[in-house]
C-alpha cells in the first residue's frame, strides 16, 4: 500500500531524542529555546514561540492578539476544524468567507463584505502548502485595523513573492503533527515580529506566569517538550530537502496526469513556492475513485469532506452559512500521495491507476 502520508524519522532524530532522555530535561527547556531560535531564523521572523500543537498555537495567537468575547474572526470554511475552533476557544465568532476555487484558499475579493464593527482578525490558511493571496489580505487588514494570522500548519517553507509564510501577516501558526511537512510528533510554533505578542504568547502557553508562580493573566499548559523540540531541530534542517522532493513529485504527477479528462490537477499561482503538503485533484464520482485507488494499493485522503460550518458543532452554534465554492470543492477534492518517500516507481503506479480507471 502506498500511504497518503509517511513521516521520515532517521537515526539522527533518534540519537537527539535519546540525548534528551538521558539529560533529565524532559519538559520545556534548552532544546525548545534552540528550536525556537532556529525556526525564527528559518522563517525570517523576529520571534518564535513553541507550543504543544498547531491548535494551541492558533489559540495562543488569538489570545495574545487580544481577540476575545464578542469579537468576530474572518476565516475560511475549507480547512481543518482547528482553524475556526481557535476563534471559539477565545469566545469569538468565526465568520466564514468562501474560497477561490482554483487555489482553495480564502477569496480576498469576498473578505470586505464580511467585515463588521466587531471584526478583529482574519485567519488565512495556506491550504495544501500553497500560500493565500497575502498582499491583498494584508492591505485589507491594514485598511480596517485587523490582525492577520497565517495558519501555516500545512505550509512550512512555502514562499509568497519570495517571502516565507509565517512572516507575512502579524502572526504565523505552524503544526508539527506527523503528517505535516516536518514533525515533532505533536507540536506547534508561533512566529511574529511583534515583541509584545511574543511576550504574551510565552506567558499564555505557560499558565500566564511572568515569573515562577506569579500568574498575571489566564494561561494554560500549552508547552512543547524538549523531546519534541529535539526532533524538530533535526527535521527543520531537512525541510528544504523534503519540500524539494514533494515539489518534484508533484511536478511529475501533473506532467503525467494533466491530459486526463476526468481529473483536474492542482493549480499553482505565479510567484509562489507551493510546498505540496497535499497533491489534491478534483474528480467526479469520488467514492468510485477512492475504491479504485484502494484496490490498486494506493492510499488517498479527502481534505475536507465538508465545510467547517456544516460540522454538527457549528450547525448547533447557529454558525451555518453558505459558501458555494467550498461546498463544491468538498464534494470533489481527492488527495493523492506526494510525500518525499515516494520514488518514480510509486508515482508511476499512481499514474497507471488513473489510466486504468473506468468511469
Ligand atoms: C490547517 C490546519 N490548521 C490547524 C491544524 C492543527 O494542528 P495540530 O493537529 O498540530 O493541532 C492543522 C493540522 O492538523 C491544519 O491542517
């Protein structure tokens, strides 16, 4: 079976974890600090603050930016639920804006219509590893005094007009879940150039402490462990190599699949580096395709089968809206394996399977 995702953990990650285990420093310590410095450098950000997951990074980011009860947060309905859940955690209301059907990212043209006097922030997602249209979104943020947060959980190392994602908006949030472009097991990271936000984020992730046992604001235990950070430091050094392989694999798939009538290959914007967290095509009769790939020993994924506002939680909260492009995409998208462990032989099997498909 060719899996849809496969984390690459080698001897050097294992060695570094063993060192931490022997050091006795298991929770947040010097390795977390080292990982934060390396990640800030990599993303060209002034500050990086490590967290326990991508979800807690988003939660901390909104809290540190002062978003709370009664505020509205504009975001995309076509993402993992964590993106919008973060608004709920801080008592804010997620407001969903439809996507661009080519990139699957929030459509900047539709954002201004959704702004009200309660709007405080925009969370954009760089879905599947392709940056959102940031220049337009940052302009809107500046015109309306809104905080722009990048959910870069799927886009480590992606470039928008030569700039790293995570350094474009006011705050960037990353995830190191095992399927992501790099992993720490579980883990997350906040990036920002704003000293106050970084300072608040550090406090919020650790019980709101200004110093040991001095709890100034309400915080949580959202810390990363040194065990996770040790893996992250090694993985970060390999990120560009992993991404190059993903891009090479995606190019090979597109070259060989673009002429098939029943499959629409991914669109890549000009002047971006799309890091292909997912290689996502559009198809009709998706269930039939999934069954076919399964028979051929090829894993697939559907990211995501419904817009977030169609989740029962969101319907119960009365947050259901209608975003036709997100609805259409959620019925048609299908992700095929593209991860860096794949070689030409596996990619050819995927291409052959498309060729063999009977409508
Ligand atoms: C777009 C997006 N946002 C947020 C998250 C949450 O990250 P985590 O699973 O590390 O909490 C994920 C990943 O699962 C994601 O894909």
